[in-house]
C-alpha cells in the first residue's frame, strides 16, 4: 500500500514538474479535458481505488469473527484506568492489567466499559476495538506464539490516559491449562 | 458628473463612521470581511502558539512541562481554535470580502446579518479564550466524546465552555452561510448567469450549502449534551436509555463534511489564482463545478469512517469504506484539472504559485494517507495514533493553510493597495514548507511505531524520543516561517508603494476597481457577458468609475443595488440596503448574554435575554417597512425595476428558505436521534411510555393544518386588494393552538430525567413550541404592519415570508405530535 501511494505521489509530482517545461501543450480544450479530466481525473483514481477497496474488504473479511470455529471466550472490562479480564473457562478467575490467552487458538474478547469510552489495542495481535458504555464489542484474535505482548487503551479517557496500558500473556497448552486451574507456572 | 465627484458622493453614502466607532456600527462587507480575516488570523496565532506548546511537551520523554490536566486543555483548545475559530471564519471573511467584488455588486444580501455574525463570532471566540486564560478550558479533545464530557466524568465548567461557546460561534457560521448562499444566487452583476460566475463563487455557494446542512447536527449534539449536563436529561447515558454513540454520529455527521467545508474554499482560491499564475484560463470549469458538487454530496455519506473501531456492523464497514475511497475521485478530478491548467498555460513562480505548489505536494500526500486509512484493517491499527494527527494536518494545512497563504499573497495588493517587493516571502515559504514536512512526516512515523495521539508523556523505552525531537524542531522551523509571513504582510501594509490596478492581469471583476477597495465597491455595476470580463474589456474599471454601468447616479443618500434572476442573471429587482447601525452588535451582545447566563447557570437571566432578542429582532425587521407604494426604480440604461418590497420573493424570503434548510436539517437530525436511540440504545424500551391523547393530537394537527391555509388566504386577499388582517389572525391562532399541543406534550413527557425517551419527547415538544412562538410572533408582527399601513396589494413581500415560517412550523409540529402520540399508542 505504501509503495503504491509513493508511486502515485511520484506520478503527480512528475506531471507537476513537467508543466514548467518551456512549451505549451498543443491541442484544443476538448482534447485536454479528455486526457486530464476523463483519463487522469476520473479513470485513474477509479481504477486504483477499486483495486484497493477489494483488497481491503478481503483482508477485513478475514479479521471478523466467524461462526463454526470454537473460540476461547474472555471478557475485558475497562474502567479509568484499569482493565479487568474474566474467563469463561474459569468463572472464578479475574485478572487486572494482564490478559491471559492460549496460543494457536482463536480467542473472542468481549469488550465492555464501566465508565467512559476506551479502546482495546494490542498492536501486534489485532486492530483496535472500542469499549462503549452499554454495548459489548467482540474482538477475535489469534496469537501464533507464546510470549508477552504490550497492549494499550487507545481512546482518550482523561487525566490518567498516558499510562493506561496492559499486558497480554500468551501461554502454550500446558501453561494455559495451569492458568485456568489457578496455578500459573 | 465626473468620476471624482461620483467617488466622493458614493463614499459619503457607503462609508462607515470614522475612527474606531465605525467598527461597531459598520455593516459594509469591505469592513466586515477585513474584520473577520483579522480576527481569524489572531486565532490562528493563538492556535499556533498552542501547537508550539504541544510540541514542546512532546519533544522529550517524561516531559515535565505541563501535567495532563493542563496538556489536555492545550490540545483540545488547539484543535478547537483551529477548526472553529480559524478555518471556518477565514472562509467566511474571505467570501464576505471577495464575493460582492467577484460578482460585480455592491454588498452582500443582508449587511446587518454579516455584522451580527461577526460579533457572535468575536464574542463566542473570546469566551473560549477567556476560559483558557483562567485554566478552565475544555479538556475532552476537540470531539468531546461523552461520557468523558458528561457531568459525571467532567464535572467542571470546562466542557460547558466548549458546548456553549462553540454553539454561539456556530450562529455566525449559519448566518454567513445564509448570507453567502443568497448573495451568490441573487446579488450579481446584470448578465452574469450561473455559468458565467467566477469559479470562487461556485465554491463559496457549495461550501455555504454544506455549512447549512453540516453544522446543524453538531448544534443539536451540543444542545443535547448541554441539556444532559445542566438538567440531567440522559441522552448519552447508556443506563438511562441514552447512548454515547449518538454523539459520535451527530458529531461526525458534522465533522466529516467540516473537512470539505474547510477544503472547498481553499480549492476555490486555487481555481482562481492558479490560472492567473499560468496566464491561461481554468481547464474544465464545468467539470470542476460538478466535482465540487459531487464532493459536497458524497461527504455526507462518509461520517462513519471516523467510527470504524466502535463495532459498526460488518456491512456498514464495507459500505462506508467504499464511500470513503470513492470520495477521492472528485478530488482527483480537481487535482488533475489544475495540473492540466498548468500544462495548458505557462506557469510563473510568483509567491502565490509557490504556495500552490506547497499545496500540491502536501495535499496529495494527505489524500493518499487518507485513502489508506479508509481501508478498514489499516484504520484499526492507525486509528487514534499520531499517524492520524499527521494525516489530518497534511489535509488541513496542505488543503487549507497553503492555499490561504497563496490567496493572501495574491489579494494582498487588493487589501493594501500596494505590491510586494521583498524576498522575505520566498524565504518564509521555504521555512514553512520544510518545517511542516519535517514535523508531520515524523509524526506519521511515530504513529506507525504505536504512539497514541493525545498522550502528554511517553517513556524513553518506547523508542519515540528522537522522532519526537525531530518533529518538534520541525515545528519551530514552521513557526519561524509563519512569523516571517506575518512580518512580510505587515511590511507590505506599512512600507510598500501603491500598485497599478490589476497587478496580476487577472480577468475577474474584483480587479475592476481602485485599490484599496472603496466603500461602495463599484461606482456603477457592470453588464457581464463572459466568464472573464476584464480579459474582454481591460478598461472596464475606468468605464465603471465614469458611471457608465448600472446605478451610476448616486441618489438621495441611499445605498442601492439590484438583484438578479438566479439562473439567467437578468435584473429582477431594485434593493435598498440599511445604513450603519449598532443594532447587530447590540443584538449579538444580548445573544451572548443568553449564552453566558446558561453557562454560569444564572437561569433567571435567560428569559430576560430571550425577551431582549425578540424586542431587538422586532426593531430589526420593523425598519424594513415602507409607508407608501414605491414606484418602479430607474437603474440606468433605460431599465426600470420593481422595488424589493413589492415582489413575491424578496431577499428576506430567500434568506428564510436557506435558514429553514439549516433548521430542517437540525430537525431531521433530532428525528434521527430519536430513531437511533429507540433502535440501537441498550436501555430500551423505557419503563413508562407516553400516554397518548387523541384530543391533544387532533387539536394540534388541526391548528397545524389551519395556519398555512389561512396564510395562503391572507396572501390571496391582499393581492386582490381585500383586507387580509382577519386571515392573518386565524393563522396566528392556528400556530398558537399547535404550540399549546406541543406545550402539553412537554408537560406530560414521562420522567424526562429518568429515561432518554422522556427527554427526547421533551426536546421535541420544546422544538415545536419554540417554532410555534416564532410563527405566532411573526403573525403578530404582520398584523401590526397591516394595521399601521405598512402593507398594500403592492407592498406584499412580508406575506410570503411569514407564510413560509408558518408552513414550516406546521409541518414540523405535526410530525412531532404524531411521533410522540404514535409512540405512546404503539407500545
Ligand atoms: C501551525 C502548525 C501546527 C502544528 C505544529 C500543529 C501541531 C499539532 C499537534 C502536535 C497535534 C497533536 C496533539 C496530539 O498528540 O494529539 C495537533 C492536533 C490537532 N491539530 Fe494541529 N497543528 C498545527 C496547525 C493546525 C491547523 C492549521 C489545524 C486546522 C485547521 C489543526 C488542527 C488540529 C486538530 C483538529 C487536532 C486534534 C486535536 C485533538 O486531538 O483534540 N492544527 N496539532
Ligand atoms: Cu472524515
């Protein structure tokens, strides 16, 4: 996407630069309109954008939770300035500031808030999804490898916003089972 | 009469009072345009200083410069000042100053309204700045999302300053938009048909129409949020049937068009200046007009792309993503039409051209990153990071500030009557250009590395330290460049020499006059027969100064002009303008009192202020009445025109049409809010429904039906020479009955503070009651005019105006009653 944008930018700049050449382009107005407005103005963007749009929709399709796959269910509730996580597989468990999930399995995170709007964002695992009062938004993510990932809240929430972060700990199978039993390694 | 004598006589008629007292009583667009621009640039400097503070704060990790409480005010005020107090008013000022000159007429449609708008802007802006000085400025970010901005989470007065101050300023935007729309459609030189209009007028028209339909949702949102904060009506509280998403919809329903409201006037400047710089004419005039219209239209279908991360349903995402990329097509048409214009002509690198090149580079990058964030998966990552702030500055600075600088240098000879000769301007451009790109390229990068927007501090471990330092250094280069432009402009004003007329050899009418522009603008009005009048008749300025156009003979100290048929530009009526008056500033001061008493919660002043506004409005319109039937007015060239008091569609009728367009949008947004809460908000159905009453409904609807019918009858009787008074009184009573039904709805709205359903009914009823009162007051005013002999079969212009308002009141009132009572019956 960046390369494409750079190419288009380059093209526009070259056209701009060439206009300073010391000669007038020939041909009457109708011809120029055909080239500049119908060709470059209408045709060219339509083509590029069509392609881009198709690409975006295909990618987007893949990121949306799908029925049929069995996903791990967790809930994330934000409040100023702390995240609380609960787990469908272990109803008694609640963690604060750290979300635990298994690796290699789809996870559905039900995102809610107890006060203002926040946004759940773990850049290396998925895009943002907002926590909106009265609504529950579900984010599907899947971590390939165990490890620790940084997450932040990405919607301005007042004075404590700067440090409003959390962590995601991704476990392998045995680690996940241990966590659910309430005995982290 | 010699040209000089005409100049003296006309100047005496049109001049404002001498000295600073003139500022308070002037209604002349020459003064007001300058006052708007001057004030807007003051705010630009304030906003720029705030930007510097932001960059100082972010230059180093763990910055101790300002804590979050102060920093949050700084960036909120920076965004707010730049968007509402700089960008929009700059457009208004430019359009107010230029349009009459470009269109070949002497002033805008409603000079007193121009002045009223200016003072609302000045007072409202001052309110916000005062709040900032006292450290109680809004701090919720420029889009003020509730519940963060609701009373529970922002208990202070800070958010109220935003909601009330910005609404006050918005009055001026609506006033200017009505003004500009009617002026472009009706106040042009004879013979200037729509397709002969200068391109800037098209852009101004499209922008003004966008303001009329784009701002009302925000005004509504602000009113609702202020009602929630002040009186606990829970429109945005999820546990009480409200929904904070409603605010986001209303805000971005305004916020996205706002971007184009800012860009389009700048595009108008480019379309005007660029061909002159290239010694040619604009390529594809018709295409550019269509592109601007398409852009305006499309931009109302895009707002949801600001909400891609709120959990919008999948199909919605696809639709709005497609629409958001689609909008790049009309933008592309304009860009390539301009480049084609450059190919067609021979571009010369004067200062305005440099800034236009700055525009091209910057705006194209901004457009490309814009297309990138329209792709949903990318936006899920980039949203709310510095990438977005960088993108929006490429669009706003590239798409607005560079073109405005081009415009300043282009029209500077017009304002000061002198011409630039320093090299300072070139150096300043180089600094602004490089400083800008250093600042914001770096911010793109920081955003991709995960730096969120609106943070006041970050840690060294984040790895953003160097990038932020580079960005801050760039912003200081940028600031120095802008300061140099300011100095350059001041130097021009104070030291440069007088220029010849039309220094750029432009072909538009604003150069067909002496500079600085005289108070009367044109000594006589031209007959226009092409899109480039000065190219055809280079001596036009002298011809007009000799009084050889229309209205060349000053008469009886009257400010005269003529209005034309919208499409063809055929002269249609003779118009007299009001003279200097302090009424606008007093009226806006009383309006300010209204807002201030709301802000400070001195609620007992509110009705007093409202009564003051009504009295002043009454005075305002009363001065338009004529005692006797005016004769046909000679305007020169053997042409006689009817006076505007004797036509069916007077300027006031046109003004009402467009004011009601804005009002109708407000009402539609309110209905949208009702439907949205009902279907989307979590806390529905409400615990208690409204108890419908067939009697109230029938009575109100009967009043709504009778009122416009009676007004129609009044018009017919008046035209036939019969007494219309009785019919007008019937219409007044009809509106009053409708008002009573709305008042009953308000009284019986179920527990307005306990559920958003009741609050919405309360507001709907209030809307209906408010308009019923206006309609009844207008009916009362008309009845008085009839009794005192200010109307006749010829002097009939007031009737259709009142009829229009009565009809609007009836339609909206009936819808309100139906919506309320049916909702009660359905449950
Ligand atoms: C004069 C040069 C300018 C500089 C150096 C500058 C700098 C900045 C910076 C650094 C931020 C980001 C604060 C954050 O981290 O969230 C910001 C925000 C913003 N700027 Fe500017 N800016 C400039 C001009 C403008 C102009 C001309 C406009 C509009 C016409 C504008 C509109 C905004 C808006 C709307 C925001 C968002 C505020 C918010 O998040 O609530 N800026 N600016
Ligand atoms: Cu947008």
